[in-house]
């Protein structure tokens, strides 16, 4: 539930900056002011910006670990089932459950499942594919991939009040402040 005034059909308010340090300072001030739903756009990575907007570590490593564990168990179970249950062969007096021979297959299934989990997890956690995003409606946003820097305070922020956000962003000295419609 929002504490402030939210206008229906608004994604948020965006401010355009001309310098990466201005964007970093603005993001830090927005976090200090209590805004939690921020996003920043830059033509290149800026050291410290992800921490400034509140982006913490990804859950991707847990997804990859889970995929690897499932893959290892699947490979081992597949070999066990094939050699012990489905088609048992007594070769040279070895037991049916001769697990050392299954290590390469178990390892390869671990890597395969972890790789698939990494790709699919990355796409899911990034919300991709995303052919449309509301910030594409901002007329000057095409400069974000060239030489401009943008900070968005989203309307889903609990502290979002469109008038207060406008005043706050204008106080940071941006080149321009604009509403972002859905």
C-alpha cells in the first residue's frame, strides 16, 4: 500500500543526468531519503551504482547449485537404474551397483544441468525476454546507450508520491525530470 499519491498508469518518475558522478550521487541521496524501488540506466558500468540503488547479490548461484545437484543425482540414478534394474549384466564378476564406472556420466550430467539452470535462471531472474519497458516511452531515453544517465523512482515504491518525487528529483540538479507512463 502506497503512502503517497500515485497517478494511475504511471510507472514512475525519471531524471536525466549528464555525468556518471551526478547519477551516483543522486542514487545515494535517493536511498538516504528512503526510496527503495530505484533503477538506474547508464551507457557503461559505474562502480558503486548497484549498491547505491539497493541491488544486492543475485540468487543465480543458488539456482545453478540446485541445477547441478539435480543433474548429479539424475545422472547417478540413471546409471543405477539402467545397470541394476532395467538391464543388469554380470561382467567379469563385478556387482551390478558398480558406481565408480558412473562417475564420468554423473559429472557430465551435473555440468549439463548446471549450465541449463544458469541460462534459464539468468533469463528468469532478469525478467527476459522483455521486448517492451515503460522507460522506452521517455523521449530522450534513447540517449541512455550513448552518453546520458538516468535514475527512475518507481511508482511501486512504498514512499512514492508523485509530487514529492518530482520535487526531490529536481532538487538533485538533473538536466530534466519526466513522468514515465505505462
